[in-house]
C-alpha cells in the first residue's frame, strides 16, 4: 500500500522520526515500528468489525450497551463494557490520553540538532474528545459523552441548537489549545536555530460539522462547507515565498511541494503540484461522476464561518465565546443589574466541589438542576464571579426530575479562593428574569458507615456489590477507576462517589442505561490504591462497589 510516499521518497536523504497515530504508511524497513504479531492484529480486526456491525444493525437502545466507536479508529472490542481509558491507551498509544505530551515530545525532537530529518506527527488535536481549555488544563470529566449531543455514537447532532453550540464551543476551546502548542513548536525551532532552514507543514485531514440535525463528520450536501475546507499552513525555508496565497490548493499538493523544496523529483503518476507555482485548477469528482471545481464549496464554507462568528465570536473579543443562549447579552454586565425573576428558587447539584481541591479546572461546571415549580430544561443559566456575569449557557433537556448543567467559564475568571455564583433564567412573556441558584456542591463525607452529601442528606450503606469494580489501573498521570454501579434489584446508580480512605475524591454519574462508569482521576489525588473506595448512590440508598 505504500511503495512511494512521503516516508519512502525521503528515506534515502533524511532520517525518520515518525509518529503515526492510526496508520502504518511508513514501511517497517524505514521506521521499524514495534507492532503486535499478525495473529493479534487479525484478532483485533475481527473484534472491531463485530462491534461496527452491531452498531449498524442494532437499535439505538441496544447499541447503548456496546463499546463506543467514537473515541478511536480501532480497538473498539478490547473491552466488553463501555469505553475504557485503558483500552484506548492500548489501541492508540498516548494519542488521546496524553495528546499534549506527545506533541511536546515531537517538538523537542524536531528542535534537536542533527542530520537532516523528517519529523512527522499525526496528532489528535483538536479532534474529540474535547476536554482541554486554551491553557491545556483538563476541564471536562472523562466520564461524559465523547461528544455531547450525539451520545458519541450516532455522528449526527440532535435538533437542539443549544447542544450543538455548546459542543462547538468546546471544539473552539481545544482548537485554541492546539494553536498554543503550535506556538510552542515555533518557539522551540527558533530557539534552537532550526527555524530558518526548516520546512514546516501543518494540515488537517477533515473538518467537523456543527449544524443541528446534520452529520458531524460524514460528508453530506448540508455540511460540505464545514467538512471539506481545511487549514493548510506551509512555512518554507528562508528565501522562499511568505504570506498568504490565493492559489487553489489541495492536500495532495503537499507531497509534490515537499519533494520540490528538497530538490527531489516527483514520480510519474502522482497527483498534485508544487504549491509555489501556478497549478492546474483542482476538481472534485462527486458520487454521480460529475466534475466540479474544488472551490465551489467555499461559498458554503464562508456561510459556516459567518455562523460560527455570529455564535462564538471571532477571537477579537474573547468574552464572545462564552455568550451562549438567550442569556448571552448579559455577559460582562454587573449581576446587580440583572432583571429578577419571582419564580421559586431552584437548586444546582454540581459534580465538582468548588470549595475543595479538584482534579479539573473550575472553569467548567457540570451537574444537574431541579426546580420545585416545574421543569428546568432548556432554561438559560449565568455564571457570576466577583459581581460580574462572565458566562452564559443553556440547560439541557429535562431528564426525569432534573436538567443537566454544563457551563464553561473563562479561565481568567476562575480563582482558587473565589466560588462562582449561578443564576437561572425564566421567560415571563417577552421578559427574561434571573434568580440565584442554590448550589449543592458534590463534596461527600464518609461517616460511620454512612454517606453524607453536601446538603446533609444521609444514606446508610446497604449490602455491598461484589465483583462490580475493576482493578484500578495507573495510566501515566491518571488512575483509571471503572466498573458497574447497580443496586441489588438491577437499577442503575444515580451517582458514583470515590474516596481515598475517608477523603472525598470525586463524584460522577454512570451511564443511565448500562450503569457503567469510567473515571480517569489524578494519581496524586487518588492516593494509594489500597485506600481507594467506591460507592454507588440511588435515592436514599448507598452501597460500596467492590472488586
């Protein structure tokens, strides 16, 4: 499959430093990667095909029990349960678990002096899971759906525009982190004196669609302008073209351009041309066999870009990224100026303990909201820090007696000694009013055979659930805690609470259908493995989950 490609054509003149996340295009004689035995690879392929077949043939309710196929390109069937950080790490190296670390190691290798080299990295940024803030801080709990809004399985957004907008916001936040990493690479190359003579190419293989009701990744006429146009940055060695180019380009032009810059010939039969020269006008061959100009999709691309700027801003005003929903216009205003609602106060039960150490940035708040006088779903919510509104969002659809809360705050607004306030909006005719939300933090206490939540409610421990907890596994900088949280009658838990000895560590929600949970906790916070204790909670009942 790879007699002539980037790696083989440069192998005679350059040493190889290649990190392929999901492909094996560099031949073993050139890159010598460590690969599983052929029998193991074929067995893994068979498992993956079985999982994919089941996803395509089973109903959505039954498919909820299958492993997710959205976290990686392979290794779906390595675990009979839901997604596992362990299985993911084994399937795709450290591409997801330590994407920043993999990129920084690549940058260090590229900046190191030595003979001419090809440094190649396929990084999974800003690909889902969207879990990073622009600083790189981990903001979103790994037990959440891989992509909010499509359950991580369907590759199709629901009809709710607020959910698609929140996912788009996460994508942009992680894209800003990817941009930060590119800046670190540029600084490293300049500091080592390599920048002037280096050729640097940054490209994406596809885009992502965020249109409600449409596909997220699979190409359709509705999302053509979001999927097909991709960024392409080429930095040539000193003395060659600089600045933006209006020449039509395609990713197949990258290889001819690299070979031309290196003074190497392009083998016959290759597509593409040198980007430094006027080339043939590129065309697409559509499914119907018709040839159409490649630039025909740019009108749709501009429409998508205009929609993103209107929804999330253009970066010139950073606060615009946090103005989701009807409460967006209130961001930046004093909380004292908010129009008030006379509705009965509601309560937000957060997964995070805002007044205690937490493994995740407090710039992200998640949990659920309940109201005594009716559903809370789809209502606007505001975050207030030091008397000013810093973020706006919308609660998710009502699920039973509560509505899910997911709200992102600007990192610069979050301080260790400051607890954000939350306000919930209510529409009264054409007027929107807000009332403070009572916050019940997720901090729990373990006292004399009882679990006590932050609101003081006590759950006496019942019979433990044996063989329901997998052996916790240290994975690089995190500790994987996973298992099944069911009561004796088979009902799934509403919450899973983790302690290190008697110290509260984390509380999250299992999958409401399969009851599986999979948390990735910082190893230093979880303490010694033998002190780790995990409990399930449902209503007034609680029980310990044992190995």
